C-alpha cells in the first residue's frame, strides 16, 4: 500500500520524503493557511521535493470554476492531481480534466455508490473519509472493503485513497482491506514504526554489547 502525507507543510514533506517512503501528498487550502503560506506557492515547493502525485484542491463549486482553477494548478508541475468534490459538477470537471490527461482525486466520498460514480467519471483516485464515518457511528473500513469489491468486480482502475486517517490501526486495516493508498497526517506517519517491544529489544541488545565490550571498527 502506498503512503501519502496529508499536509501542506513543505518543510515537513521534504524531511520525510528523504526517507524514500513517501509516495505522494494530499493538500488543501486550509492546511496551507495553517502554515501561513500562499497555497500555490506551497504546492510549488511540495512538488519540488515529491515525485509522486500531489493533490491540489479546488475552491470553486461549479464545473467552469473548477476547470479554471485546475488550469492554475496544472501549470505548477506534472505530478499535480486536481482534487474535486464528489458532486455532479465535480464529476463533470473530473471527466473533462481526465480528457486533458490530468490526474484527478475525487474527494469527500462516503458511500460505495458515490465511489462507483467517480470511477465511471474516470477518477484517478477516490478519497473515502473513514475517520468521519467512524465519528458518525459507522464503520469506515466497511466502505473501503465495499469500494474495493465494486472496483474489482468491474475492473475500474481508480485507486482507493483512504483519507481521514486517525491512527496506526486505520493504516493496518486499510492495508488488509485492499486500499491502494492511505493519506496520513504527519504525526501518524511518525508513529508507524513505534512498538514498545522494538524499543525494549534494542535497549537490551545495546546493553549486552556494551557489557561485552563489543565494538565495530574499520581496521
């Protein structure tokens, strides 16, 4: 499963991209505003440090407006994916943008039928918001599993990009359910390797080596 960072902070993205484990980025204007940055300028910096898809979200709610904003984003870099909402106008924009050869991320998906419609419109990515479904008393992972089944049934090439990730258990469950991608807040990404037994085992290993006087030298 690919991992995207869900942030618009160019410095954080550049730092974690150096690990080679960041496959892409999802952003929105609100995330950029938290960093006090102009959205377009932040996207330019992000695309310079990440080779994978970088989702840039439109603000317009009508098809014409979305297409106009998409033109601005498309000039930034070849790895920009235009993020549009899962509405009739959004899907119309999606089809038009895909016809122009641009990647499109259809966001705010909360049902498998919505996901099917986005795939029919040619979406490159569908973003089901599992955390928000959990908050509403539903099981967000059920949505991932149902979308995966529908896409596999009919050969849709749209990638399932799990969004609204709240913690490491969501990452595990998304991988088990067959999501293609999970977009992860930086704090969750940082915690992916955490396990108390790893820390305990490393501490014991180093203590044993020190006690035995073991050293590794280049003779």
